[in-house]
C-alpha cells in the first residue's frame, strides 16, 4: 500500500454555520468526488466528525487529465442539492463553471437546437469534475475547523466492515461509512462479499472515450452551446463550453480496423481526428490535441444497478450505487441528490444511523433504478423504437407548448422524482416496481441469506458455523452470610454480597467443582449447591454436600488462595505454586477456562449475519442431507461468484440462467 498523504485542513476558526444536531456522530467518507465532498459539507455543518479517504491526489494540485477530465452539466437537481448546504457553496461552484442551456446536434442536413435557453430558468453549469471537486474542497478548507475534518488523499480504501464500520481493518470504527467511491466502488465490493442477497448488475457500455481540452469552442460552433458532432468511422465529438475554453469528449466503438484507442503517435492521432470531423477538423489538427489524445488511456463507461444501497452502517451513494455511465447527464446531479438525501435523513432521525439508512434506501433506490431505466432506454427492439419515437414526438410537441418537454429537458430542468417520470412511461418501458416492491427487494437483499427460490441448495443437518450445542451445564449457587472476594471463572476476582444469591454457570462439572473449592477456601462454612442443567431437567447434584459434589470427575487441583489474594489486589493472576503436579493440574484447569472463555467470546462475536443465517437454516428444519450438490460449507464446491449459488441472475428485472456457472450454482473445476 502506498503511504497516504494526510492533509489535515486547518483554519483559525470555523466560518460555517453549525447547528450541531449530529454532534458526536463519526462518519467515514470513502471517495472525495462530488457526492463525498457535498456529504462532508452537510455532515460537518451538522456537527459530525468526518474523515474522507480519497484514492487520488488532491485535484487542485495534480495533472487531472486522467479520470476526472471531462466536464459535467449540473442542472436543477445538482444545483438544488448543493444549495441544500447554502447559497454561498453553490456560488463558489458556479463560479468555477460556465452557464449554458443550449444543446445543438449537427446532422448531415444541418444543425438542430434540441434545447434553447429559457430566460425564466437558470442555465445548467458546465464544469470540469476537477473544478467541481476543487471548489467544494476550497470551501471545506475555508469553513471547517481541523478537529472535526480529516482528509486523506492518495489513500485507496480496500475494504470496509459494514457491521463494525471499520475501514481497512484500522482500529478506528465509524458510526456511518458512506461509499462515495464511484463506479468501481470498493465499499460496494465489501458489502457484496459479506451480504449474500446483495446483487450488483454491471453492464459495460459499448464504446470507448477520451477527452481533449481546447482553449476555445471550435469555429464555426456557437461558443455558448453544447454540441454533438458525429464524425467518420463511428467517432463522435461531444463539445461543451467551459470556463476557460471547451471540453471535447471523443467517443467511438472500439474493435474496428483503425481503433483510435490503439494510436500511440500524437501526429497520427491529430490527423485522424482532423480527418474524421469535417466541420471542426482544424481545431483538432494541433500537436497539443494529438499529445493529449495519446497520453490518456481510453475509458469505458459502465452502468451499475444494485438491489440495496445500505447494509449495516454503510450507505452507497452516486455511481457506487447507480452509475449510468454518463448516458443521461444526470449521474453527478443524482449523486449530489444522494448526498443531500442522506444528510437530511440523518437530521430527520436525530442521528439514528439505522433509521436514517432505512429512509435513505426507501427514497433513493427507486430513484437510482428509474434513472438508469430512463438513461439506457427500454429493453427490446420494439420498445426501443417506441422510446425513440416518443422522444422525437415530445421534442416537437413541446415546441408548441403541448405535452411534456423532451425527457432530457425534463430530467435536467425539473425536480420531479425520476421514479414518477419513469412510472409515466410504463407503457414504453414495462411496469416500474411499486414502493412496496422496492421495500421487499431491499429487505430480501440485506437478509442474511436470500431464499434460494427452490433451487439446488445448501442442506446441512446443522449450520457448520454454529457452536456445538452444550449437552449440559452446571450451576454453582451460594448465598453468603457476609461479603467476601474470591476467584471466579476466567481468573477474575469477584465479590460475593452478603445475603445475595450468586450463581455461576460452568461448562463442566470439573469447572464447577474447582469454583466451589475456591469459594470454600474463602468461607469454609458456606453452603454451596451445584445443579446439573440439561435441556429437560435441572438436578441438584448432592444436596447434602457443601462441596465438592459426590462422584465428581475431577481431582483436587490445589489451593487458589494466592491467586485470589493477588486478583483482589488488582494484580494479574499468576499460575503456579505448590508441587509440580498441582501446578500442572492448575494449568490444565486454567487452560480449560481460557478455552471456554475464548469460545464464549467467539460465540458472542458472531455477526448478526451468522445468527440470522443460522435462524434461516433452522427454519428449514433440515435434519439430513439430501441427494443433491451441497454448495458451500466445508466440503461443498464454492458458490458461483457471479450468481452467489443461485444459478440465476436478474438483469434489468429479467431472470436468466447464470452464464458463468450455466445454472449450476457453482463453477465446476
Ligand atoms: C463521459 C461522462 C460524462 C458525464 N457527464 C455527466 C454530466 O454531464 N452530468 C452529470 O450529472 N453526470 C455526468 N456523468 C456522470 C458523473 O461523472 C458521475 O455520475 C459522477 O461523477 C458520480 O459522482 P460520485 O461522487 O458518485 O463518484 P465519482 O465522481 O466517480 O467520485 C468517486 C471518487 O472516489 C475515489 N475513489 C474510488 N475508489 C476509491 C477507493 N477505493 N478509496 C478511496 N477513494 C476512491 C475516486 O478517486 C473519486 O474521486 C458523466 C459520466 C461520464 C463517464
């Protein structure tokens, strides 16, 4: 692992208003992109302590051509989310971008304006991702005092424990971990690893892209508009005006004869681009453009759909939960909305993280699913054709003030929930799940073991992770006439109160007798009762005996008075003393106790998932193995990593045989 660069942001005093409603809440934010940084603002404003882990260098000081190079359009949704912090923050972001609301597509027969500025509404702001993050970071630095904000750059998080809130196994735990780490989220991977019902659909979008920064919008394009310019050989240029020039996003379908992504010579690159775009070729025919083009790796965009956005103490936000791969220009806008929604939920629940995550999931999962549907369009040729036609029709009709504005405009310029917009398109897309359907889906996703839908399944006589069921245990009870200190189980000093019945549960008769002897050594006249407790009986072992009980299987192993004395004095309990045999026996008793203690601790440390999984298996009441392939467990083959042993995968709501394991639920070696 690389050594992280830790920058503790220091300012003399906090400038931000703070209502301290969430004071004491400790949050880790994995990923310092748009969603992570806005969430940090909101949480710090509310009094939280925030630690941000960002895999890359500070965007303000680095050559940001890779990854964060393209310009984003922030519409009403993103704007409103940033304003949920305050107007000042939005003004800082806006100042780093360029306002534009014109969108022109250039077709062989001429240019068409798909969207024109409307004086009654604020234009979208086009801004480089680096500039957006830079503005949010500048304001974080300016507003928040160092003791509650820690920002760690160049620290790529590898694992998160959703149940304890630990990040990368560091000793520190957090009340909330926000997975804002983008399309390849490690936080999402951590949930997938631990939560069997959690499903992620990832679809790599066709096409590769690179970004070129230009000093101005190429002639003859209008300098204040976004332009889509199709080129030769499947190349397309998406040009956006920015604060100090223009951003050209070049995309193509790879794999052709002359895949632009394989070009390594800057001159060859500039010539190819100049030749491919007749309208704006001159702007690309420069050494600077060729250099930028070959210096970058081509990117592939991917969509992400998850069946839950929360698990344990973790919430997924933005692309980590629902990437659209840039398809609708709403990814960043909705990522910012996620951040605002999570902060709102925490405030509404007064910092009850579990309650807040429930609210957040209820609100944001349908939104993420709807946005993805609306971004990638419906499935099937017929539905796609209808979708295309309705887009054209609404575009034409809206010019005459009839019907809804075109989908893209509606997404960018309204705050209507994506789910409502999607539901109105059920006839084109198919039925969108109801709120109850989503709630059920989320519950099933985060249940310890998703029901396996009657398929080949793991059948155990008992859960292999369950600790062995105790056949019997022993209870030692006494009620002393006066208080005294004695050595109890696990070498701990205990105090018996006068007149109070003290009960100890021991796992073996030997342990019970050893305990009784130690107690008697402190008060020889005491009456001690030892009971044997089984699942169907409680037996007083020898009512007449004070201790040890008759037929005990143990032997006297020595006197523990020295231990009690030192333990009572607060010192560690030594083992030893007496002849060698007694010392050995004492050691054996000690070892047994320590073993019991370790087992008890292990049983207590079992996670909720283990418990619920055990309950689930118990609910099956399976008492013998059936004649089927047992997947998982100690001897069975490992569940298929793609479908997690289900044999099927659900893609866009449709169930299909898992292509990885061919429906077996496991991969044959
Ligand atoms: C070509 C293209 C054009 C787009 N245009 C638009 C647009 O016009 N409008 C719009 O709204 N959206 C657009 N999008 C989508 C938008 O870029 C994303 O949806 C948005 O950036 C998501 O924000 P985020 O905060 O969720 O994640 P990101 O912006 O991806 O930030 C994630 C951060 O996490 C860090 N990180 C990743 N892994 C780790 C780790 N393991 N540990 C620590 N840090 C980590 C990364 O370095 C990064 O800084 C476009 C996307 C593409 C591909």
